[in-house]
């Protein structure tokens, strides 16, 4: 599952509108819409705000780490 699907599914499970999520995250509703629709990839700072507002955390891993 990618970030747009995770955000959209979690928001719906919480019965939250895009506007409510945007307000909690401190971003514009159009930003949430564009992320969910895959029109744009969020910056890390915006992604952190959105996932935090959904009660999630953003974990970044290095897929190229051979350890």
C-alpha cells in the first residue's frame, strides 16, 4: 500500500472528511485531495502533518541498505 492509499483508507476508517483532515493537519483541503488522488506527492513535512493528524507515524527506510 502506498501513502495515498494509506491516507485515504485511514481517513475513511475514521469517518473524517478531507476538510476535517486538512484542518487537523494544518494544510489546505486541496492538498489532501491531491495527495489522495495521486496528483502530487507530498513533501516529507506535509506527509508528517497528515499522517500525524490520522494518528499514524511516517517511517522512512533505506531500501538500498544491504545490512
